C-alpha cells in the first residue's frame, strides 16, 4: 500500500478535526451573544440576520463534522465551504469586540 495513502487520513484528521471544533466553539459563542444580548450598535433586523447566518453556519459545520466522522475521517471540506465560515467568524469577532468595548465590566465578576 502507498505510504501517502495511509498518511492522508491522519493529516486530514489532525487538521480538519480541530478546525471544525473551532468553528463550532466560536459560532456557539457568537450565537450566545447575539441571542442573549441587545447590541445597541446594531439594528434589531441586522442583529437578527446575523444570528440567522450564524445558526445556518452552525448547521453546516455540524453536518460537515458528522460526514467527516461517519466516513472514518476520509472526507474533507472544500475551501469554498470553509471561507464563508471564516468570513462570518471574522464578522462576529468584530461585533464581539465592539460589544466588549462598549459594555462596562463589573469589577466584582
């Protein structure tokens, strides 16, 4: 058997598994912020649309994760699918940073 064929699933697993987990984690944080807080610097409609996009991305990441696992880590995710998730995460990060800058912190917490 070709040695590169044996290494590919391991490399794919080492790279893709943590990446999917990161997307899952950060989309959940964005979902929590958008669903639990009123962001004064966004309109209700903009906040709602961003939450919908995050929710859709969460479903996509969950589907990709399931497919990755049920195929024994043999199936990757096309960069064309990853890039919109990355851009959405960057957008959510900017929203989160702005929220933290504008929200006073409680020193007792």
